């Protein structure tokens, strides 16, 4: 993996420009970019997607070989040695220590969805099955907090905060994120990852139908004279509070208001 790291030519300033592919790659490399420890010029680009590493090599106009390691993580590596490229990546937020990496504050708004798409697609690549009910993202807390704040600002996710080094987006936020990162189907993405999200719409529709049906059943029980506690137990809620919250969210009124209005 450490061999063949010198190139006759290298576009060392590739990451200094603002473009769809630059910001996508910066997002995709957040968790997998590995500067060689103790060096200020040797760079190891690692990813589970061979296609992504190949695009990176072409973008850098690099002739170095891509080395594949199929023992376990099934990763692909591109190693280069260039101090200027090393510094440029650090200025873009890819610090030598992953724990110091933060969500960039200088992403141009027109490339925000490209950067986020890169980060999310890298997270989802290689994981089995479709993504239907939730999206789990893992990294250091400060980075994820910045990511969540950006998603709240740019596409309106509801999740307010991040605790620890993990963030989970449920079906409603996941649909919002999906529309944000794939709204323009012409922008660069990995088709096999987008395919993993294919069941979101049908799942969301079915979930909404179940919730609507439950809300209607609750109305019928309350009209029949059942109180909130009885209704919540009949519908299978573990606590009255969760039922009250559900009812207000889906009807716009509280239990007492509904019963008073009906009577």
C-alpha cells in the first residue's frame, strides 16, 4: 500500500476550487482520508468504493496505482506524496487527526447538498439492505452537531441536537434529507447508494396511513365516551403522554379540546 507514491504529475490544487465533484469528494473522504502518521506530505485516500477512488485519481491527474485490500473491509487505496496537496486538504477541514475534523463553515450554499451527499453515501456504501426507516451516522460529536445544524438550516430536518458520536434520523427527517441530497438527479452520486433509498417513499406513505388510521380510531373511541387513558391503552400506547402527544400532532387539538368540541 505504501509503494508507488510518487507521480510524474499531480493536480495538487484540485481541492482549492469549488465544484460539485470537489465538495462531494471532501464529504466522502471525511471518515476515510488518512495522512501517513508522522508525515506532512504522504497521503492515503481510502474508500470502499473503487469507483470513487478512481474518480479521485482522475481528478488529481494521477497515474499511481489503486491498491485493493479484500481482507475484511474491502477497501481501495490511492497513495500519493505531495506537501501542497496535504496542506490544501487540511485547510479544507481534513485535518491529520480525525478527532479534530469539524463540519466546514465555508461550504458555498450551492454545494451544500453535494458535500452532505458525499458524507452520507460514504456511510451507506457497503452496508447491506435498503434504507427505509432510519439513517444512522457515526463520527465525532462536534462534526455531527455541525452537520445536523446545516441540515436544519438548509433542508429543515426536525432533529434539534446531537448527543455523543452518533446521530439517527427517523423516517420523516430521512425523507427530508433524501430530497435534499438527491433533489437534482443530474449531480454526481453513486447510483447503488441512491438505490438503497428506493423504498423510502412507499414506506413513508404506509407509515402515514397507519398513523392516520390510528388517529381516526382514537377519535371514534373518544366519541364513544372513552377517556384519554382508556383510549391510549386500547391503541397499545405504553404511556398516556406519548398518546396525548401523538393525538395533538395529528389532529391539531388536545384530548380535552376534542371531547369538548365534539360534545
